[in-house]
C-alpha cells in the first residue's frame, strides 16, 4: 500500500510546485491533518477533508475517512464533508466554498467536486495510483465538463504523506 508514497519519494521532481495558497487554505489544511490523525486513531486510512468559505475561511463541514467504520466504499473524507456542507448550507451548490483534503481526490470525489461546483480544491499528498486531479486524470480542469475548480496541490504534502506511510507501516507490523 505504501507503494503510492514511496513512488513520490523516488520522484521528487513530480511534486507539484503549488501556487501561493491563502492563509484560509493553510488553516483548513491544518484542520484536515488533525482530522486525518483522528481517523488513524480509530483504524481508518488517515485522510481528512474540510469544506470552508473561500472568502472568510469559515469551516462549514469536516470529516475523516470512514470506510471501515461505516462499511461504506463511498465514505471518503471529501464525500462526507461535501455532503455535510451542502446540508448545512441548504444548497447543493458550493460555489462559494473550497475543499482542503490531505490526499489528492479520487475519481469519485473529483466527480462530486464538479457536481457540487466547489470553487477551489487544496490537497496535500499526490496519489499516483488513484489521484484524479493531476496524477492519473485531470477531472477538475477538463474543459469538456460543465465546471472547473482551481487546484492547489502539495500543501503540507510531507505531513500528509507521512501520516499515510506511518499508518500502513503500523498495519504491516501488527499483522
Ligand atoms: Zn475519494
């Protein structure tokens, strides 16, 4: 499993040089990392996500991965945070919001980001095996789709990647 991340270690040039993230983006990522740690503590693959207002940074919704707890293949952190955010705002359109997530979103979550009309996605570690924002697909910048989101990758990538590596290492040694 940790193959994803050792690939990144072996290809440092593949790391994305991010455009300057806002202080709101950074604060949201700090919170997303805390959520990822909380997930790891209950045996979930440590990925955390936060939906926040682009203009003020106000956190609307947050979640960590819950696939194991919920026995739900769709219970990715991003999906849970986006659905909760739409419920809280009483609107499925999250065009005034951004998403910070510790790992590059997959195809499912990138599709949801398009459907939810999120304005910006800030992610931590790249995912060469499943990433759908830049690594394998460019779902958020595909001109054929009816919505595009601004993408800032590589924010706190080392911390996010380390959490995942440590999690899978501990899993292997506990077997
Ligand atoms: Zn996903």
